[in-house]
C-alpha cells in the first residue's frame, strides 16, 4: 500500500483503536520555506523523538538508529504494539517524518504510514489541534528486527566499485560538487565516489511529496532501475529518507539508508570525489 495518507484517512479510519499518531518533528531546521508550528499537535499524538530518544545515545553522530533491543524497549514504553497502525507526521510538512517511517519499516512494521503534508496539511483541511501530547497509553508489545534498513560507512565504501549497487545523495548539487562549504564545521566538501545526486527538494510539491508521475520523471533521470540495491545518503540520514520514500513510491526495491551519511563520511579519511 502507498505509505502516504491524508488527514481525512486518519480522521475517518474505521480501526481507530489500533491507530497511533506519532509526532516525529525534529529540532534541526531543514532548508525549507514552510515554517514549523512548534505549538500545536494533532489530538491524541505521541512524541516520537529520534533526536534524543529513539537514537543511539552512545554515538556522537546525530540521530543514529539505535539497536533493536533499545528501539523495541522504547517503542513499548511509547505504547506501541505489533498490531498498531502507526502514522508519523512532522510540523513542517513531509520532511522529518519519512525518517521515522523508514525506522519502523526497517524494523519490519508493515502498517506504518506518513501523513503527507504533516501538521500543515492537517490544519489546512480544518482539523483541530491541541497543545499537548497524549499520555494515555499502556506499555506495548512492539518487537521488530532491523534487516539491513540502515548500513554503515564500511558497507558503503565496499560498494563503491560495485556496478550493481548505487548510492544516491539527497544533498543539493552545490554541496555534492563541492561548490559551497558544508554547513557543519570541519566536514569536507564533495561526495562519495560513483554516487549520484538527487536533491530531495526536487521530489516535493510544496510541503507534500510530488505525485508519482513527477517522481518517476525526476528519479529516472539519475537512477536506473535494475540495480541489486540502492543506498541513500544525505547530510545526517534524514532527507535521504525523503528520496528513499520517492524511490519506494516509484517501485524501486532493496533500499537502505547510510545512517552516518556525509556528517560521518566528510569527517573521515574515506575517499571523496568533487
């Protein structure tokens, strides 16, 4: 099923007992014209914070995927169950939420969806908001296993000469080609050798994902079908998930995110191209 859902789909869902809304907004300001709404939340939503909670707190890199045990424990504490229908959203559009969607998808939870347009779309369609998260839930039984939804730098480097594997960079072309310095201090400019550039902004229509026809047209210019795998990178593993989502919508399979992304690669001694 298409993982993108509308506000109406949520409001009129017939199985509301299993439906769980998660606010996956992030603190980092993504380069996007839509302003965040940091005051309001969708009624009944719970906070899914992958900046400080659902992350590997022992890793200096930002919001790295936690271990399976840690993820499952935190998901249970958030009241999530194996049969939960999970809908993630964020307060700026469809920007931070694809990362949350992919985290649950990587853990094998099939009934995970994204509110396309996020809180902005919810409000524009006239649905109400509140100023607090829900705390009315019991400990759940969520249990998942991450099956290569995320890969590390060693794996990425090993695939550089592999013509059946393709790494796709979601950063801007200026950053990809080292025309501008990286926003994070101490990070080299350039890109992973043999990777291609597919800026995430080209896949959005305002604060929502573009339609599938547009996505297919944009993606096909850079990404050939038929590869054994597709690896997605960006600055820190967030906007890579927007491009991965677009590829998923267009029928691509065998998808993984390079979790450390350019924040890790650019501060290492691994090979770069400009």
